């Protein structure tokens, strides 16, 4: 399907819902992240940004490109790191169990994005749009499981620890710099142990 048709389908979904943001994130991945032609990608990025920013206007969240032109960035003021969002989300007396429950309810369509606290809104948009735009759609199940764990611990301390673990260990949280330092490098082959050419 062409992008305009795909965008029309995405905009039929409930505004700023988990399903809509995930759909738009997958469109970003297909039409911007994976597109080798920069002119085509720039045009697609502009159209997707316009579409999603229209859906997020009431939340005062804006989607822009990052340092890399193909990288989606979520902004409300300055972009936030996962660790800062986790600290905010885990700061209530329940350790963030209520925040996790609210995000789960948003994912299930039982509440709107605008009913979430600001940090929860940002986390929801980052995880459901930006991370899918970067190709992390397979990581949503791990996120959902972690949110359910946080919501159900019954312990503020355990919930805080799980928020911290999510912010430091969930695959998409790696920054560009961290990600480039974790790439596999082949071991050097010792010249004395050359392979046989027989």
C-alpha cells in the first residue's frame, strides 16, 4: 500500500491509542528507517510527523527527527532518557504500581493517553511509536510483562527496582553510543594458526 493509504488506515484508529501509535511507528520503520532514498524518506517522515503530531497535540508531545534523519524523537520540552522517566514513574508511595496499571489500561484501550500522567504519556509514546519506528516491535511483549510485574508486586521497593531495571536493561533503552560499543567484533586470528589451504 502507498503511504497515504496506510496513514488513512492509521488515522481511523482511536486517537493516540496504543494501536494507533504502534501502527504509525511501524509506518515510520517501513517508510523512513528502512528507506534507502533520502528524498523519499524525508517526504514520508514529514507526512508521518504531521499525522502523529496532530494526534498528540492535546498531550503537547511532538515527534521530530533525531540526530540521524531516520531516528524518531519524542519531545515535550527536552527529550527524556528512560532512567529519568523511570525515576518519575516510580516516585509515588506505591513505587509506581499505579503508573504501571494506568499504562496497561491505556494499552488495552480502557483509558486515553490524556488521562495518564505526563511521564507515563511520554513513556507510552516512546515505547509504542518511537521504538517501533526503530524496529523494536518484538520488544513490546517484554515491556507488557514488565509493566504487569510492576503493577502486581504489592511492594513499593520491588516496583521501584523493576522500573529501574526496565530503564536500564530493556533492549531499546540503549543509546546510540552504548549500542555501538556492544557490537560484536571478530577475534583476531593468530598468524601462526592460519587455516590450511589444502
